[in-house]
C-alpha cells in the first residue's frame, strides 16, 4: 500500500473515532437508540476479536467464549458486592482487569490439557463442555454466585449511558489494536504458521502448544473484559444471561461475515450483524432465533471467506506460512 493511501486511511480512522467519541455530546444523543446500538456494536466487537485471535489466527475453533464472557461478568459482580462495596465498584478499572485476568487464568488451566491433546472438532467440543461445566458450577455455587438467579449489583451508580459508551469504544479500539499488533508481530507469524500447518510449524522450531495457549488466554482476557462491561450495563449477572450460547455463536458469525483472520473483519461483521439482529428484535421478535440460525447457515455457505477475504479468494494469493514459521522460530532462538 502506498504511503499516501496509508496516511489517508489513518486520517479517516482518526476522524471516525473522534466522531464516535463525540457522539454522546450531541444534544439528545444519550436518549436515542443509536447510542445503545453502538454500545452493543462495541461489546460484540470485543467478543468477535477475542474469537478472531483463537480461530482466525491460530485455527482453533473455540466454543467457550460465552464461558469466558460469563466468568468476566461474574468476577465483576463478585468483586463489586464483596470487595468494592458502595459506589466505588462502578467501572472500577481493577474490577475490569480482574475480570479479564480470571478469564485468562481459566483459559490457561483448560487450554494446556485440551490443546496438548485435542485439535479441530475435538477441541471445539472440549471447549463447549467447559462452558457447560462453568454454567453448572455457577448455578450450584450457592451464596457466592447467587445460584440460578445470579448476583445483582446496586444500580444507584447508573446515571447515563455515556460511561458505558466511552468505555465500550475504548475496549473495542484496544481489542482491535491488540489484534493488529499480534498480527504484525513475531508471535503473530507463529500463530499463522500454526493455523496453516501445525506439524510443519513445529518442524520449523515453533513451540506450537505455547503459542496456542497464549492466543487462547488472550482471547479469553478480551472476552472477560466484554463480560465485565456488559455486567456494568445490566447490573445483574446470571447463568441465563451470561452463559447463553449466543455469546459464542454471535462472535463466530460476525468474524465469518467480516473475515476471520483479519483485523477489521470482526469490526465490520459486528456492525452488520448487530444491525440485523437489532432490526429482527424490533420487527420479528418471535422469529429472531430462527433468523439467527438461518443467517449462520447462509453466511457459512455463501460467504465462508468473509467480506474482506473475498478479493483474496478470487486472486488465489498463497499463504506464506513457511516464511512465518521460520521467522517465529528464529525469534524464539
């Protein structure tokens, strides 16, 4: 890409971010549905980027994003009701960081045994089983987790949607920037090499298990942050609301729609799919689950490469996984 074109894209992105950041300052904007819609887009973007790191760049299909999302939400609620009582819990950065870290620790704890023994569909089923275990534990958790009713945080701190909006925008930008940084780093080259051919990557000197677990943990960290953000919006976490499989299926659909394994694909997919599902909730509320399933089938059949990868698929550009593996192995040495 020419230097002038790149500078133009950067300038356009900066203008767009400034416009998004200033949207709540427009008179009447905080009372409009558009601001809530953008907030949902931000939450979905963070979740989609979390799945993108695991599946798009490492080739490991995870079905546990709802579990990490729920762990993040529950961690926030537990910290808010036991450690940071009063108004100090509201968007406390330590509570949000704890949500991401706890989710990442769980990812490492299950990622090492699963990723060292399973791959492909078996790994996907293993992560789905982990999500079910987390749901049962939260339901049977007694006073700590609130059982099937969950945990409620005092909603007195809520005054306006603006903090949720700005924090959501910051997290969406940070998640996208993290994926951008990973994609252009030596570890990112190792992840892409593993995605294309893990045996060849291992033969080239890449520690496959280490990089798989790293991507899995980073994706869980982002999902935990998304869960924390959403918990601050609803002020109540429960297994039904936070361990819902939609929190896994939606980011998959968004990544596939926009283009998994790309930086901006999940952002585009999050915006488009949030618009579709929001419209369905308004005009076809009873048929929304059917529409969601139909959308997944249609996208998988007709757009398996996503919007951003359609051109690459037509040109048939090869993936340079051998070069990526050698670069990553050289860096490891």
